[in-house]
């Protein structure tokens, strides 16, 4: 299993809006997709910090999604000349890392 970590720094107030977008897609239809966690760091005053962790069975499954029309559509830039294209991006920086999961321990489920 791998985790693709995408860490963003955004303008303050955009973390919640952007975070929700990472679950409005068809990821669950792709072979090898396990889950996505979208995390918003607490206690940061100047910016919002998001960490998007996508869990995949293997790197090949992730690459299949990354090369898909679905990925391209969800990452498309606004059409040139549109009002959205004139809006400055809220993303200040981002870094993507692909990591191997070497150990997992889960807690007991309580009701």
C-alpha cells in the first residue's frame, strides 16, 4: 500500500472550501483506490494548511488514475478569458510525496 501525500498552504479561510473538493470526484471507481483523508491543520494563524492523503493498493493504480480523464477534468484550469481565470489562486504552495506504508495498527471499534 502507498499513500500519496499532497500538502498545501493556502490563503487563510480557503482550507475548508478546498478540502471538500477532494471528495467530490469518482476516485472510488478506480481499481486500487482505498480512501482519501483531507486534514486541516489546527492553530495556524497566517494561512490554512491542508494535507490530502490518498491511499492506494500500489503505485500503478495511482498512476492509472493520475493519467485518466477524470484526473485531468478535476485539475483543469478555468478557460482563458473567463471570470474564474482572472481570480488569483488560493494555493500558495504545495508538495507531493509518495510513501510506502510499512506498518499499520488500528484501534478497537467501540460503539
